[in-house]
C-alpha cells in the first residue's frame, strides 16, 4: 500500500515500527501517520492519539469494570457528569505520567 500512495521508505519503516500500547512505558498512545498531499507542499508525520481518562473509563469492557461503571452511572445526576467525575477519581483509570530522565 505504501508504494501505491508513494510513501517514502523511511515513512513505511516508521509505520512498521510503531510501538503497541502494551509495549509502552509511561503514558500510552496509539501512533498513526498523517499524510496530506498538496500541489504546493506535502505534509507527512506521525501523530500520537492519547486517550483521555473519560474515554478509558467509557471504553473499558472487563466484566468487573462494566458492572461497577453501571452502578456508578446510575447514581449520577447525568451520564456525562458521572463519566467526568468517576473517570477522574479512580486510580486505575489514570494514565501513568510520562517521566523524563536527562543523562
């Protein structure tokens, strides 16, 4: 597919080596390539999609979390307020902070 849309070899190599979220330390992200072709200037780069605590709270589908989330949201005045509140008050939904080390 890379050859069909004229991706440079270096870009194809980068795509093939994107890390899976399960193999990342710190804050998890899902990388993807943004490609915009234009007569004046092409634009190509890697973008990191980082899920918010609210998205992680809503999308988790394990049985235990699903049942707990249903109980929590039933007790909230509105679903949106419940998601915001519970997503930001649960330690298992917070992404680990990215730490930098300088050598």
